[in-house]
C-alpha cells in the first residue's frame, strides 16, 4: 500500500479522513515463501490436506527445536544477537509487533491530547514546527508527534508511535541513552522530511503522517542533527540501562535517501562507558562531545578524520588541563565554534570560561574568562545564533545533579560573544530541574525544552525575552 504523501496539510478534508482511516486499517503482508505455500496448498485437493498439515507441523516443530538450541548457544539468556557494528534493522520479530500498529501506517491528523507533554522541538522552516512528546494512550504512555503550520500558534497531532519502549522516557531522571526501541527526539530537514529517534531511528517523508524504520550501525542511536542537505547520526554498541560501553559510530545520509541504510564515515572506542553524547553539525562541520558515565572526568570532543577514526580536539591553551565541553556551532556563521572549559566548582555550581574558534576548532581564543556560572542540575548545553548571541542552559539527565542546587541561572544569555552572561529580562519562572535541551535554528530564535513542565520555551529576539509555548492550551 502506498501512503498518501500529502501529509497533514489536508487536516480538514473529510474525504481524506475517510480514505486515510480505511488505508490505515489495511494490514500489509510480506510475500514470503510461506505465503506462497499457503496459496498453493489452498488450491490442492482436500483429501491430502490433513496428511500434508501433519507433515508440515512435525517439520516446523523440529526446525523450531533445532533453532532454539542453536540460538541459545549463540546468544544465551537473551542477549539480543547484536554484534559490534552490526546494522540494526526492522527485524521480522519487531516488524511483526508494529505491523498492525500506527507506526508504519498513515495516520489522520487530530486534536492535541490534553495529556501531552513536550520532549523535543524542531523547526522545519516556512513556519512549520514539530513537537514530539508524551501522551497517555490507554494504560500506557505513547510518543506523540504534533505539527504546527503557523510557527506554534496552533497545533495538530499527526502521529502516535506504537510498539516503542517508553520505560526510560518519562520522569525527571530520563537517561540520554534510551532503549533500542525508544523514540524521544525529533529533527526535521524540511516541512515534509524528518526523523524520530532515541534508541530506534525512523524517517517520515509525508510530514509525520507515516514513518519507516532506518537501519543504523550499532545498538542504539544517541543523536541526530541536520544541516543543509546533510543528516549526521551518532550511534553506539553494547548499550543497556542508560550506558554504552562499546564503540561509537558516526554515520551520514541525506533527506532524499528515505529509509536507506546509513553510511558510516567514522568510529572510535573512547575507552570508558558513556551515559550520552552531544552532536553538533553545521555547514559540513561535525563535532561529537562524549559524556562519560563517571562524573568529573570529561572526555575531549571528537571530529571525524579522513582515515575513518574520530580524532580528539586538544584542550586549548585557555583551558589548561580541562577538556572542552558543550560544543556549539553558530547556526548562520560557517566554521564558527564555541566551547566551555570548567575552571572551578562549588557544591552546587560550576564556573566556566568560554572559548571561541573561527576555523572549526583548529585555533581557539578565550572569549570570556570565568564568565559563565551554572547550577549543577545536570549537563550544560550551549547554543549560538550568531557571532554575539549565546544561550546556556543546565538540566537533565539529573542523576548526577548536586543536592540542593538551585535552578536560578539555569538559563542565561550573552549578547557580547560570551564576555558576560545574564538571565533574560522577562521570562516565566525557571523550572526547578532546569532544561534538558536548547538550540537555535538560526536568525533570532532560540528554543529550550525543560521536559519536566508543560510545553517549551521560545525566544524570537536572540534570547532577550522568552515565552512558554504549551500546545495543549
């Protein structure tokens, strides 16, 4: 069945609703050898049917028994059969679990669920925004995608994911590394083409009405970013309970490639367990910032090298022995890069110097010496709109947060390239647990997502003032 590619633009068309609902109810069946055998057998004379059925049942039972012994010997106690670097795809078992669910079928846009809470926001351009979050569905929580065609003034629900793993997706201590079948983040390349990920990786080409699973190296997807016509994906092996111990992989695709498998361009074994990694991509420059499981031992950022490795960015002179953290790429200035170096800390705060590079990290200068102090609420995220305007946020994952840390200063703004930071002049009260993520799509806009309170924060004046956008209101 070919999905209707018009996407959510025909929200109010009753005829489209009627046909889309019936298309969604059609269950596709793969044309396998077993399917063909069933067709052939159904046309044979009935007198041999019972004998043939007995023979097939006995053969199938023997095959299952042999396969069960072999499978246990290869992967005892349910290790999942994932080998380092193996492409993870929509296996037959997993595909069967969602084939009758909505994840693979075209869905009809509808109202925003009253229980919706924002997880991730993406600006697709032309006034189109997407907001992926949680909504109560039956007795569980389902990842739900919303779409706005008027820059966030009004919203419609366009897709609810079934068959996903939300066991680690809710709560203030949500780990960065999600289970293999989780979907918690969204990035869109165009108003029609986008990606949902967070362990698993899905792609849509019809504005979120339907999704297809994408093969990827490693066991879990850690990050995905889009810049111009390039999509970069970060994944890792040997992941469980919010920690990855195997190699990490940097892969590439294009929005036009759809669900085709990714091309791996670089990999590395960082030598220590990771509880996450940040990915920054802009205009051909890609930087990976690993987050170690053990707090207080930062790992230097990594960049892809021509030999297929991920090379470290050495600590600049202004950092001393401390590695760079929280790399940000200016959204509209080619090769302009920012980073932070921790220079001192107390029981509840950490003070950073701000470093700046104009040649994609080859040479650095100190933009602000000890000018940024953040509460120890979790990781610090740095976002840059241009050469002067930066936003720094602190928040999840909160498992390593300092006891008693205040949320005061969990979102601060610089209008002078990092020489000083200050809270915005007007905003709602800062969430007590800070912000999980912040970014700039370019121009004068910034976004910040707290995940623990309704909606997301949005600034249209380079971070000076903010408002809370709640799609349920």
